[in-house]
C-alpha cells in the first residue's frame, strides 16, 4: 500500500512539473535572456511576471510531492515514473509551442510509455525495506556526479564553457547546460532521500523539525536553486522538446543506479519481474535519450499578436519557424 501511494504521488508530481515546464517555456520568450542584461533588471522582470511565478509555484508543489514520493517508495520506482512525465511536455511542445517532432521523437515517446506500463506490472511484486545506505558507495556517486555536472557546465564537450552557454545565440549550448542541470537534479534526488533517512533516525528527538538539522536537506535546497536558474537559461536558448528530455534522462539515471547499489533497494521477485523492471528502466531512460538526440530545427522567432513594441508578459504569441 505504501509503495502504491508513493507511485501515485510520483505520477501527480511529474504531471505538475512537466506542465510547469511548458508554462515556463512559453513565458521565457517574453522575459530578458539570462546573462545578457544586468542581474537586478533580469530579476525584477522575472519577479513581475505573474504567469512565470505561477508556473514556479506549480513546479515547487510538484517538487514537494515528488519528495514525499521519494520518502514512500524506492528511488528505482519513483525516478522512472518521474521520467515518464516527459510525454506530457513533448505533447504540449508539439501542439502548443509548435515544436516539430520527428520519427525518432515518437519512438522515444512510445518507449517511455511502454516502460511505464512495464514498471506498473513490477510494482505488484516489489517489497519495501528500510536498509541503511552504504556511505562509501553513496559518496562515491555523489562526488562523481558533482564532477560530471561541473565539468559539463564549464567545459561542455571538452571546449565549451558555461560562459559560452550563457552568451552564444544558437541552441547547441542549451544541450550542455541541460546535461549539467540533469546531473544537479539527480543529486537533489539523492540528497532528498538521505534527508528522509536523517529525519527517520532523529524522529524521536526532533520530529519533523529534524529537517532543519539535516545537512542533506540543505544540500538539496542549494542544488535545487542552482539547477532552477540554469534550467531557465537552457529553456531560453533551446527547444523544450530537447532541453527537458536531457534534464529528465540524466537526472533519473544516477538516482536509479544509486537506489540499487547504495540504498540496497530490492528488485521484485522472479526472473520475469526482474527482467520487466530492468527493461522498464532501460526503455524510459532510452526514450529520454532518444528525445534529447533530436536534431535542432530552424531557429524560432517570437511574434506577438498585436503591437510587438507593446508586448508584455502574459501577451499571446506565436512560435514561427
């Protein structure tokens, strides 16, 4: 029962988060590009944009529901469901943002949906445990992913830098930022899981207030804030149908592996169920990767309905290719 509730919360969270991503992408076309204006001017513009703030509220709500799901169910269950929400984002990007989908994109979408169905079957045979994590293995993965995130954000594919990602006009650099953000979000999931472990160990002494004394809780907050700013940057410079799958794919890969290895989360019983669980993870992550490998189309141009000189946040706009 606990596992089923956790899976349901994970599903609700991913719907909220991906719909929020769509709303953010739509509003970011009306806001100053991060890194090209003075910092305070950019912050004021974002803080005055009510649709963007509402989208952030939805994002935060989805994130907290996701955190509850992480506390109720194994990472190896929650993270694949989280990845499946990309289907909603892709649908909205194609139908509302007018971003084009290729045959490979549709293969990725079908792959994710099939993976989610397979995962649902394995939930019936999965047992939950509260085994202690393996500190050495866990911190090895944390340091590894932090290194990957930093090297990706600052060096890209050996020659690119975070500065270039902020200043270049084309969409290629958004993929590099997306990969770095995905690594940071994956770290956030790990820190959140460890924070839940902390609160459980200190429940008798601090109750819910134990979060305040958890190092991992504050690490999750910090990585979340950094990832949020970089995510807005990537969305401004690239297509949602590319950036979001990249973030989703990389943010899910490591938490799933860590759940199995460091947190000793169990597989379902039986060869068939084990095969379905592994297959579901491969299909979901593989689908996200396929979506992230799509070729960028022509650059998009934002055109407002009406007088472009008087356009403001909340005005309707069309995406023309």
